[in-house]
C-alpha cells in the first residue's frame, strides 16, 4: 500500500528503486553439502519480518574491492533511507578488508563485515579471472562455501524483505 501512495518523486525514482529491489515473500536458500561429491540443495523459507523499530530490513551486498560497486550500494541505501526511512532500514554487508569499506563505515548505515577476508592475492586473482586473463574459479571452494554459509546466517538473522546485489 505504501508503494501505491508514494509520490515523492513523481513515481520515477521510486519505481526504479523498487524494480531493483525485487521484494521477496520468501528467500529460498541453497547450501552446499558434502555427500558423495554432489552438491545437494536444501530449501528453507525465511519470511520477512519487521525489526524492533517496526521497519523492514533491506540488505545490500557491497563488493568493497570495487569503488563503483561500493558507491552504487551506498547511493541506493541513502536514497531509500532518505525517502522511505520510516518503512525500511538499510543494512550493508561486505567481506572484510575491502579497499573501499571505509566509505560504508563513514556513511552512518549499519555495516556488517563477513569472512572470508579479502587479501591482496585474492583481489588480484578475482580481477584476473574477471578480465579473462586467467581461467579459474573466482573464489576457492572453501571461500565460496564460507561466503554462502555466512550470507545464509545473515538472511536468517535479519529476515530481509529484499537483498540488493
């Protein structure tokens, strides 16, 4: 009902933001198992809930090794906080040691840093694979599993109405 009543920007900007924030009635979570070298999928429903302040949570996944990704998440979170802060709380999460994490620390938004940490070697490997200079997995499997498990725990804890990636 709030989205229908929102006219703060003649509908254009809010429409863009709400198209980006695909509302979730339930997040279906996939985790990786270790049975017979298969990766079975386990599904669990996590229904959005309001926090103690009566607001819905929106999680933002910032890749703090990249300035444009960090800035994009901050701008979206700022916009939602300024225009819809009575309905939503924006929480930004990222992996530790990202070069641009200080921008999020200084923003005033809740910021959660997860494991595994970025190292200079991991960042260089990431960009080499991303640029096509190297053919390899972007993350080692143990880092990938840790990322997935940590994000699942974050979703379970905060029960977000949306996750912006």
